C-alpha cells in the first residue's frame, strides 16, 4: 500500500510541504496557486497587502510547473510554490512602484537577480507587495492582518502581511534598518535577514548600499532557510561575498552540543514597553542556564547614530533626484532626509563606515562563547496606528554590523498581538543561527508542555 496522505488546507501548508506535495503529485501547482489567489480576493480589502497581481500570468506559471512534472523533468526545490515580491524589486513585465506615485507606470524590463534565482528554483512569482515610500518610513496602505487598526510595520509591510494573512507561504522583503525583522514581529511570522553580502541586490531600488540587505518572510524556520537559493556571487553587486553555507540541511539538523545564548539588553532596553520586558523575562526563566546575560561595551550605544549617518548620506545620493524633480510629491519626512543627507560632512560619514568593523570585532569574543545573541525584535506590539511603521531600534545595531538575524513569533502582548524574539548570529554563520533558532523554538515548546 502507498503512504497515506492527510487532507489539509493548502493555505496552511509550509512552503516545503507544499513543494513536496506538488512534486509527489498530491496536489498541483495550479490548484495551490488558485487557492492563494482566492484567499487574496477574500482578504485583500481588509489587509491591502498588494500593489500588483496578474492572476492570468500567475496561473500560466503554475500550469508550466505542472507540465514540467508530467514530462518527468527534474523538479527544483521551490517547484510550483507561489512567492510574493516587495515592490522595490524588479520583476520583468510588472510595475515597480517603489512606494511612490513618481514611479507609477514604470514596468521593469528585466528580472532582478533574486527573481531570476527564484524562477530557477521553480517558484511562481505571484505579484508585488506594498512598501512604504522609497522603502523608508512613510507608511503604505497595508493593515496588520491581526488587527486592521494597527500597523504591519515597514518598510516590507505588504510582504509580512501577505504571509501572516495566509495569502502566500513565502515573501521577499528588504532591510536597511529594521524592515524585515520589525514587520515580522508585528505580523507574527518568521522573518530572516541573512548576513550582509549574502544575497545580490541587482535590480532592487538602491537606498543605502552599505546597509541594504534582502530578507524573507515565512511560516517556519525551515521555510526561511529556502532563501539559500538566492545566495551567491553576482557580477554586478560586488558586495555579495558571504557564503553562509547549506542553510536548509543545517537548519534541520540537531546542534552537536546544547546551544548557549547571550541575552543582550542593548543600550535601548528602556524603549521596550513594560509588558514586553516582563514577557521577555518569562522567556529568560524558561531557558534558565541556557541563557546568560552580557553587557555590551558603551560604544555600542552610538551604533544607531552611525547607521543613521550612513543611511542618510547614501539615500540622499541615490534618491535625492526624486526631491529635485517633484518636491511636492514626496513626504515631508523623506524630503527632510534628503536635506540632512546632503548636509552630512564627509568626515562624519566615513567615520561611521569605519566603526562598523570596530563593532563587529568587539563581538567576536561574544560569538566564540555563544551561539547567538537573544533580544527583542521590536519594542512591543504593533502600534495602534496606520500613520507609523513602528520603532526599528532593536534592529538598527545588528543591521549596522551586517549580522544575520531572525525574528521568531514567540511572545504575545497584552492585547493578544504577536511580539517577536530576535536571534542574532555571527557574520557568515547563518546556518548555525537557523539551527539555534530551531532548537530554541523546540525547547520552549517542550517547556510549555510540561
């Protein structure tokens, strides 16, 4: 007798399980993609996660995947699985709006490198998700799926909300400050930002190339590891140098020894609300001897300022032409950013860049002793406002240092909203970080069952 396959709601499948079922003939990509499109039709009016969807093109991609299987051709790892794309990433034949009316009607002529790699991995590109203006702070139209009166975070707001609302199992975002980790926390999904230099940014809006990084939203750590298919050198993006190793295999493996975690309050701990601090304290108690408090050197308190200096100067250089062209069609906050960047002194900008390596070197001893640093992903629940994307303060330091980070939906706030726990790893040690994250989730689950 063949193995028994349980019937499940396709919208609740992980990307890995969906890919397996499609490859094994348990379901077709066409049926799966149609289910996702139907879910979007049901929920989009409430969540507003999407800027562009071409249903016919998505279904043609799915039908091609099914045809490939019928022909007995080799099936890649994401065969037939739909993926959402943040609307600052070029997809050939689709508009790239960059969160601004100034780019309305601009259709991409070719795929970004990450899109080509997704296609090679067999993914179905479903459409483009909402971003804040120029992937900065001015919110887009998206609502938090758990409470539409609250922000989903930003700037990868639509990508996080689409996964949280079960519209799609995977979504691609970007992070220059806190734009993957924070919305993952607010929306209650897994958000993973690899080490700086792991994924090429060719064909993606340039904000601050010294900080810009590509990330992924998913339902599980194992699904987040699928981003490994986007990694590797690129002839155009010469910053793509990291080789984090076989993420999927390592993430699914058992640690050779029980991980040791460092608890870093960071200099910004008082920015977290009291309920979130208390919930994090309960997590500390649950982990017991596996978690040890550490103090970061005082110099780390200046890291956020250095990130802001780099981001301001580089965004002024790369995006200032929008203000020059149409100053009345950009937000006041973005216009001020460009003015501040143009006033930045070269000595301050270069000094901030120099300090990245200083802070990374200061963390070497931490990562020799510990498998990961544990902290919050955000100060608390998603703010009850659509006029903000929330505070990125718990992401800034790690983004500045280019460290891999993952947000896990492990806490619940006083209003029943999700709050993420963030694990941060050593540069280039992404596989170890994901394995540690999987261990943490399992350990806390076992604690909860006792």
